[in-house]
C-alpha cells in the first residue's frame, strides 16, 4: 500500500488493516499523512496519522513514538485524545480524535482579526489544555494556529505533539538544530536553548497578538531573520493596529512575549487568572457561572473583514427591508405556528440529590434543574448501581413532547480553583443507559468516555415522561460516584 503517494493518486474508501478503513486525506505533515478513517469495530470516525518507516529516518520514527507516548498520557477536553497506537507492516500509526471544524490558521487566513468574545473563547480553552499538558510534564514546543482546531460547537482542541518535550526523558532534538515554526518560536528556542513551560507561553502570546492585531509581531523574508527579531526586538504596540482592546489585555500579551523567562507568566494558571481579570467570569444572581456567548465560527461572521459594502447592495437592502418586514408581520398575523423545533425543558425532574456538597453556595447539594442550566460548572452525582430496577433520573413534561435529539455531558466538573491545575474534577461516567417512556417504548443509549457534550444515537420519541436506567459505567474508581454534568434536549411541544 503506497501511503506516501499524492492525494490525487489515492482512491477511497480503502482498507488499512483489519480495524481501520481509510476514508480520505485530512492533511500532510512533516511525518506523513493524516487520514480520516473509520474504526470498523466501534463504527467511529478517527484521524489516523501514518508514518512510513521505510522512507523515514531513525529520529522521525523516535519522534512519532514520542508523540504517541505524550498524547496517551493526556485526557483533557481541549486536547485530541489518542485511541490507538501500533504498527501495520512498515507503517506506524496513531488513531486519535477526528475533529470536525476549522483550524485557527484557516480562520485567521480568511479574516482580518477576531472579536474579543471569540479571542476569550479560544484563548481560555487553549490555555486550559496547555495547563493540563504542563501538569503532566509535557511541553508542546510547537503551539501555533495550525495546531489548534475549532469545532462547530465552539470546542477548541490542541493537536500535534510530534515535537513535544516530556520532562525526565531524553531530548530528541539534534545538536545545533532548533525545532518549531519560526513565527511562533520563543527566543530560547531560536537560540537552541532548553525549552520550558514559558516557551509555550511565549508561543501562546504570539497567537494572542495575531488574533488581536491581524498580523504577527515579527515577520521576515527568511526564518533566520524572524528568529533574530524574536531574540532582539520588541513587538510593536497592539494599539498601533487596533483601538478597541480591553483594558489590561495588551499587558497580558506583552508579558507573554517577554524575552527573559522570569519576566513572563510563571505558568498557565497565572495566565488564566490574568485572562479572568480582563474577561471576568459571568455570574447570575445566584452566583452560577454562565457560559461565554455562543460563537459559531463557521456560521457567524464575528470577525472584522475590513471590506466595503457596495452602494448598489445598500440601496437594494434599503428598498427590500420595509417590504420584508411588512410581509413578515402579515404572515405572523395570518399564521401562528403551534409547534417550533427548539430546546425543550421538562416541567419536573426527579432524582436523588448528591450528598457531597460540591457547591459551596448550594448547601443541599446540586439541584437537578441545573443539569439544564447551559453550563458545566458542576456535576450531579447519583448513587444508582448498574442494573438497578429504579431509574436514576425521570423527566416529566406538561404536555406531549417530541424529543428529537438528546445531548449529554457526563463524568466531570469544572473547577476553577482545583488543586490539580487542570480545572476539572473527574467522576465515573455512565457507559450505556436505557431510556423508557411512559407510553412503553424503550431504547439503549451508548455514551463515549469523553469530556464535553455528546449527542449519541437517539430515536425520536413523543412522550410525557422519560426514565433513565443505568446499565453500566466507565468504572474509573469504585469509590467515586457516577455523574451527569449537563443534559440538553431538542424537540417540539404540542398543544
């Protein structure tokens, strides 16, 4: 099988081994192609990174193994997860999360710069992912926009730990050779010195600068020219390119870009705290955190394009707008649709309150209604045992309701002050759950062992009540409760 051939010469789908079928090419890196593939036994799409050992040098093979070793240690919602690693014939492969979305590099190529609500959304997730990696002793060393993916539901993933540095292991960089991308390399990387956590912080600062200003702090015709600027020159003031910068944000970016390591942020936790001071966590009256504004990158143009709107288009819009408004009002008066597809909420939720008092401001535990509050600050713990004849959760609706999609996040709690530094506390996760309606229908829902909202296979049901029964769970710790972090339903309520 010739996996090093150009994409135009390859036909898909095609088998790779007994477990994977290749569906197409996602991209090409310095260590081979990355394919979209199907894991046949699990019926799951993955990204399959393949290295042809017969055409690669010894260091490339070692680096490929290092990437697999680094990523298998990482389990965080902002880092792609490794599912499998192995050798098939002369090919080494890594199977990892297939991220449906766009790279930050692609977004920045097509836009001038980002709104600050988008910068906050991206920056905090990247910082959390790096904070977690650093807590595991892993330094990325190649933090750049092409290694950051943004999904359609605003999840941000860090990818490609191919040149990462694992503390307390042998460094693979050859003598006299620097590794990374010149535009995003720290001064110490440019000079071939040892990398530290602050090296990733510097690269992260370059990304913050680029998202804010629509340009890099240092550019040049040759890599050596760019490297010298990183070592010797100060970046231009951000205010030279943008006037709407929030108070204190420029100082954060410039502190990331300090030449001397002690002058930068000590770690990502300190940097996250600084970002929280500029973009404060939004609180309701009861003190519960509200998620940042929903920013659909592929669907919503939240970026400043800098393009002028043609005069003909403006005149056309001025003429059509009153007509469209009149027609809309007329239609609303004539037709009042009873049913609309929307997010739906039960009138009543029944279940056992958790008793561990995770919420300092909720003395009686985590109220069930917060399962649908739209955020993941807390987890509702339930004591149900697998195979129990009693439901661990019951949802009741006032009127017959068509539930079309069901999203669920399981097994973790967001924790800003958590002592591990990764801002998540992990609990056991439901694995398979049976859903029964009052009308007598039943179906099994299979959940993945991941963080964040997932939408498992679900057959739409019309009902006034749904009961959830626990079949089995991902038992990470027998002494730890099973948890649900969030529940979302899309459907229609009938009159």
